[in-house]
C-alpha cells in the first residue's frame, strides 16, 4: 500500500487534515501524520518508509531526501518551494511539486491589508491617507500579483504590472497597464507589491538602484522572501528617503536596526502570514493530496518543479 506522510511543523486546520485524509484513503492509500514536531531529526525518521510526502514550510533538505529510500514525490502545499532541495530530489529520482494559486488570494489580501494599515497610521487615531488614486506597481504578474492588481483596482488605484513571463496582451486584457522593464515600474509607482520567487536571479535583486527611482510616498510591499531584498540598499533607502516605507510578510535580518532608527515607517508580520487563512490552508492541502494521487495513479506531473 502507498504510504503518504503529512509532515507539518505548523499543522493544517483540522478540516484540511480530514479532507486530505479522505482524498488519500479514497485512492486506497494510507495517510500518516507528523505534526508540531520539535526536531528536524523527527522528520528524517518519519520519512524512512513513506512513498509520498506533503509539507508546508518544513525543510526537506538532502538529509531528509536521502533518508527517504522509498519516496517518489514530495508536494509543498503552497507556491514557494525553496524549502525543498530540488537538486537532491532530482538526483534521487523524486518528483517535487508545489500547489500554485491555492493561496494567492490570501497573500494578495494580506499585501493590500498591510498597505491600508500603514497609510492609516496603524489605526492610531492620527490622520492618514487613502489608496484611491494612488499608483500601484505589480512586480511579477503571477497568481499573487494578478490578485493584488484586481484588489488594487477595486480600491480605485491605477495599476501597472511588469512580468518577465506574462505577455503584454495577458496583462492588458485584465485591464492592467503593462510596463516592459523594472526600472520604469519602480520609477512610475508609489506602491510596489513584490511577489517574486527566491532564486539565483532574484536574490538581492530589489536593491537601492531600483528603490531610489520610486516617486514621493514610496512604499515597498514584500510578500515574497526576505532574500530578494538587498538589505544594505534597503537601509540606505530608509536613511536617505524619509518618505519611504517597507511592509513585509517576513522580517528582514536588519529588523532591529530598522526598529531603532526608522520608527513608524515599516510593518513586519510576526511570522510569515501570507497563506494563513482557513481557505488557503484547506485549498493548498487538498490540492497537494490530489496531486499525489494523480501522480501515483496516472503519472500526472503537471506541477513538477524539478
């Protein structure tokens, strides 16, 4: 019998676990769980006799992969998959997948929510400003970027988007203004929402050169990974531009310096919160289970990332 491990240091909601269990067992497979574990070694031990693995932000490194002698597939319930060693997975003939789009609305709503919170001065009683009429730039028009653009339009913002992969027609057909290069996007937009993957091309790619191009009222919203930000450039921007604000779904390594020197010009969630909604939690978990079943039974590797 195919054995599927649901390994989640941050557990899914119980309704999601029930749904995952039903999908797995209806396929004739067995589901076992490892939740709220304390040590990485617990995961290493748990994978030793399983054929499939569902994770969230759990670290599936080479050590885990090489311990999982019978593993055929690992699915990250979410969009980012930098917590999977895809090179090691490929070397060991393991398919790695993500579940793109399942948490995109949740992340987009968080991005807009942080923007509202910030421009309304944290609802402190002080007079703030409004999003209506402001210019929003979408740095990467993927599933998250598309939803941020949709919501931004609903607020009455003028929305521009840059994407290295989406054709101009796709963006313009959604009623969004297309911009062909990053420099122009940052030069045009007061608010920039970045939801780019962390990879060799993007790490530290959002740097001082880009940020310094932003017009008055510059605000960067990061719902990606902290690694895509050049923190030296970020600190330089804070120091030189008193109008600059930084909102992030993950605190930068230079958090303490920002807190000490630039009070009132930032907001960081206490932990990565983009996918932390009941709906996203359920959607991603059920998608992961379905993808495992479809791969094992039918060889469907649609969302393979390695």
